[in-house]
C-alpha cells in the first residue's frame, strides 16, 4: 500500500514490525496453570501478572509509532 501511495517507509520497518508482533504474542499468551487469576482476581500476584501482560500491549503500541 505504501509503495502504491508513493510513501517511503523507514529502512528498519520490518524489524519494528517483528518486534511489535512479538510483544503482541506475549500479551495474548495465556498463562497456563495460573488459577489464582480466577479465584482471586484482585490479589497482588494477579495484578502483577496483569500489569506485566499490559506492558507488552504498550510495547507493541510504542513499536508501531513512526518517528521522522
């Protein structure tokens, strides 16, 4: 699409896309065997796990922002 529109993409765009994809994979990964998130959804370990997983979503978002 960029080529058709005549837009030049940054040289490192494919690396940035791969890094964003990896972050999204970690965000969507289901942590098997962690039943506490169901039994105690507001416990400290659950909240820490949630914060870690959310950080992967933010990382993916950061990787998709194009800087001049």
